[in-house]
C-alpha cells in the first residue's frame, strides 16, 4: 500500500524532528501536495518532482529543515525569494501560522499557483510579489522590511547575497538552503558578505529523514549587522 504524503511528513517532522505538527497541519500538507500534482499535470510546469514521496521529502521536509536549526521569532516577517510553487514559504507558513510571509518569484504563473494554494489552505498573511529579486530589491516599500529572507536552491551564494540583503532589516537574518557542497561558494561569498554588512555563520548540516541514501541539507545564515 502506497504511503501518503501526510504519513511521510508526520514521521519526518514529528517523529524525527519533533516539530509537533497537528493533524490539521498534516492534512494541509496532503492538500498542498494534491494541488501541486494537479496543477503540474493540467496547468503549468511547477516542479520536476511529481510523486507524493518526492514532494513530501524533497519539497516539504527539505523546506522544513531550516526550522530544526533556525529560531524564527513569533510574528516574524519573512520573504521567500525565488519561491517557485511556494517553497519553502508556504511550508513554513503551515507549520508556523503566525509568520507573515511574502512570496517572490519572477514567473507570474507560479505566483498564481501560490495565491491559489494559500487561499485553499486557509493561510492568512501571505502576499505575492512578481519580479526579479535584483529589481524588486529596489522597491522602497520592501527594502529593510523583513526579519528573515529565505531562498532555496536559487543561485550560488556570491550572486545570491546581493539579491537577498536589501530585503532584511538591520539585525535580521538571510537564510540560504543549499546542497551538500558549499565550501567553494562560501569562499567566494565571504568578501561579498562583508561588503553588504552581513556576518556569515558556518553552515549547519541537517540530514533529511525518509531518504534511502543519506541526503544532507546545508543551511547558511548571515546576519545583517549594518545598514546597506
């Protein structure tokens, strides 16, 4: 018998990571996965990962990995840059309904999905912004307005940090979810971070549960120490 998305998310998020998701939240992930599969098949190419297991592990648990190492204060304002089908932003919103989430992407069609998914899931305080990060970062209403800026598999750190930094307030945090090898990226990104007034922390490794071969996510954080 095939396992459901909810069963996989429950084991990974609750049994392994102790995130304490309720049954209602597990059901939201089930519904979110169903929406991704439906839209991907009938409306637009949202993701190349289309099986329930792939979505549960490589999208949902992968997105939630940051909650195992990052403390997001209550009612934090977060912007998810390059959100695609709403990841990690909507996944974080399901687990932390208190978060105020903005989803940014350069593809308008993907934001149509994000809006529809947020409404279907009953997620309040979710906004969408269309545009390239480097252009939207010049918008006065968004500059320095967020406690955290998150990005998942968007670009190498040296290019990514200048896109993300303008959004975060002084004292806020830039969070990049990266793959196994980040050493070369970090070396190239350090002078960029200094120029932007960001203090890069050593990457933190998180092992994704429910994978046949060990899959490790590297989470890179940088705190904004000065106004730029």
